[in-house]
């Protein structure tokens, strides 16, 4: 590829990123003023100043657009992790604290995290995550290597397993129990996220319960 072609390709990528940003910003306006459930292609197009056909050049469908818009809300969680783990040394406490951060942030905006981790997507979720971070790279160099690995995955099971594997490596829990404990904790989390989302329980009460249960479950089998 010659210099002229390289410049053309670079400009094409810049233009694509800008268009996607326009649509994500418009979707976020709808989320902040109404809710993620109220996002439609028509509304996004009107806010961004483009027709629906243009949006479909950059997104597979409405759920793809919603997913990308929801991904931007993870920045607050990612930025807060260092504050949660700064005085922590053992893998077990890091496991708890990273989960605490995730619980605190997700229960404050349950509709966003429901859209992220329970999304009905046309392609595999990991492909969309990879696509998103190729366009909007993560600034996670300040995190330990395995925390970086965790953050690059958008599978809740995979994220938790990466943290749990460090606990297994340090002999804090055996491998067989680790998988079971992870499954139970994720099930409890998803159950209470759903309750908060449906307004069946206040967020602060749900946070307290899940964080307590997580520690009790881990300690019972470690």
C-alpha cells in the first residue's frame, strides 16, 4: 500500500469513528433523558442529523447500537477499579473489591448493565466488544496485567474466572470449588440486578446483600 492509499485508509477510519461517535452520542442523549429502552433508529437519526439508512451502514441493528452506547458507561467502572484495590494485596481481596466496584456501578444504572450483559445480539458479544475497543481503545495500562485481561472480556463469566484463577494460583481456593463459587456468585448477582432493574428492591440494599453473600459463599468453600 503506497502513501496515498495509507492516507486514504486512515481518513476513512477517522470518518467512520466520527460517524459512530455521532450516533453513540445521540443514543446516550436518549438514555440520559429517557431510557435505553426508548432508543430507536429514527430518534438517533434525528438527533445525529442522519437518516436511518446511514445508521445501518455502521450498525447491524438497533441492539448493536444500544450495546455500543451502553459500553461507554463502563468507563466509570474501569476508572474506579484502582481506587477499590489500591490498599489490597491478596488475590482474594482483589476478587472481592473488583466485584464490589462492579456491583456498586451496575446497581446504580441497572438498565445499562442489563443491556450489556444480557443483550440479544446478532453476533457473538465478544466480537462486538473487540470491534468497540478497536475503534475506541481502552486506556488500562495503569491496571495489573490480569486486570487488563479481565477488562478486555465482556463475558461476565470470563471476567470473574480470570480473577478467581489468581485465587486458585495462590492456593486460596481449590480449582473445583472455584468454578462452583463463581457460578453461584454470578447467579446471585444476576438475580439481584434483575430485582433492582424491576424496582423490587432498593439499589443500596441489593448492594449490601450481594457483597455480603459473595464473601460468605467464597469463605464457605475456600
